[in-house]
């Protein structure tokens, strides 16, 4: 009986440590405001936009802003699902998504003809 309690206790402690490590990693990714480490992850966490596999990318950061451009590798059959899942709305010939919260103001455009995703982020905190 004592062994079962030790096993369950060990599993519970391991789960808590794992969840804490995941939380710390997420906080680390969220706080990065550069183009080096965790660039795509930072954009995904801040904007909620999923960035799938990319052909190439560019990024510029300066004074609390980030401008990133990605050429996506979307299959034609996945485009509609990608646009709707990431809440893009068609304006003129571009798909647009934007939002603002207490930490971030961002604006994203998606050109389906070239599969270019452009993201502009203003970091508030």
C-alpha cells in the first residue's frame, strides 16, 4: 500500500514539475522581442496565428516593434481551412487579421497569390 502511495506521489510531483517547466518556457517565449530565438513561437503566442512550414522568412526588430514576413508552404486544399482557422477576413485582395490587448498590438496580412504572411507587432510591455 505504501509503495502505491509513493508511485502516485512521484507521478503527481513529476506532472507538476512538467507543467511548471511548460509554463516557464511559454513565459520565456512570450517575453522575447527579437528575431533570433523563438521568433515564430513568439509570433504565434502573441497573435494566435498558426505559422505552418515556411519556405523562407525575414524579420526586423527595433524599439518595441517586430516586422516579420514568411513565405508559407500551404497546399491548395489547406488554404481555406488555414484562412478560417486563423480568422483572416478578406479586404480588397488581401486577407487581414489584427487585434490588441494589454501586451501587444498586431496586424497581419496574408496574400494567397504569393502565400506571403506579413506580421507587424507593437510590444506594449
